[in-house]
C-alpha cells in the first residue's frame, strides 16, 4: 500500500509568503493537527536559515522529533533538503554544506526516515559545466547514507536523456530519483519519454500542479494531466510513496484542502 504524505508546513500558516518553509514556531502544533485529521505520513523540510532550530540538525533534536512523531503516530517518509537550493555546494561553501548534509542524514537515521530529497532545481539547478562538482559532492555522502540507512533521491529539471545519463553515475542502492509531477508538466516534458527513460530509478514522487512555464497552482488548474500520469504510474507498477507538495490555500483552509488532495491521489491510484 502506498503512503501519501503532506509536506511539512502545509497545514499551518505560511511563513513570509513562502510556498514551503520549515514552520519553526508551529511544527509541533502541525503534528497534532495532522494526527487529529488522521494524516499518518509527513515529508519533513530543512531550510538553511535558522537551521540550528530544526530538530533534524543535531542528535538531541532528532531524538526529540522522533518522540513527537511517535506520540502523534506519524511516520516521516521523506525529507526535502531545501537548504541545498539556498546554498548550492558546488558553487560555494562546499565543506560547510557537506557537514550540514551529514548532520541531516544522521538525523534522518535517528528517526528512521529513509529518503532525503536532493533538489537540483531552481537556485541549485545544474548544467553540464557543474555536473562533475555535483556528482563529487553527492558521492561524498555515500558512507553516511549507508551508515544511517538513508537514500538520496535527486529531483532534477534535466530532460529525460540527460537525467538518465546523470543518475547512472550513482549506485542504485543509495541514490535514486524523486519525480515531481508538477515540475515536469511546467517544463513541458513528455511523461512517456521520462518514464521509459528512467522510471526504474524513481523511488519517491512529489504531487503538485503547475502552469506551463509557470507557478504551482491548485490541483486541476494547471498543466498536469493527472489521469494520464497516474495511469502510467500504475502501469509501471510503482511501489513507492508520494508527498503532496501542493499550492498553498490562501483562504486558510489548509487541512481540508490537504485532505481533499490526499483523497484525490488515493482515488487515482485505485482506478
């Protein structure tokens, strides 16, 4: 059975109008809200700003987070390394960012969270000139992934042939792909080409809707063909999990909107 998670911060008010940010002051409240509404799975997120306030950044904090998750009967199935977008290590601060990654990987190991979503999009997007440095950085973390039973799933804006070639630089046991349905639709990519090229390396999926060449929007109002996408997901016998990385609801109905989207994904999986 697939697990469908909400992304941390989506059930509480936005921070500085950001679509995604770690809710420093309300993360425990959010876990309570999730539990009260029978949401059993979460994808955590880590920002670079005030990273020391994120419980995943140190051992004591991660053990406290584990206790809070257990209290609310919520499982962390993934974590998004947004801090990579805030300071791409192949451009600057290589050693600092490497140390942060190691700490977060150890934190994920402490709470039993398997996947670290590693974004190579937006500010941390790469091209051929940055491939060697980014591959070196990612492979430098393999020892820590192995030690903590964590895997990196790479989210990339590469076209399907480029991404297939890129992911072949990494051992399947510790590295895979995070497929983002909305990002691919926004780039105008052909989902059939993507799936036939590299779907065997997809280990986690982000679900959202985006306009072509545009922003994240409510489900059904963007360029994603959800019926087609999930038909292919079923056809490829995908066994992994999903995270709802949806647009924020400006009316403040965070919980009801998330529940609606989770139900939508459940229905698409069961057609």
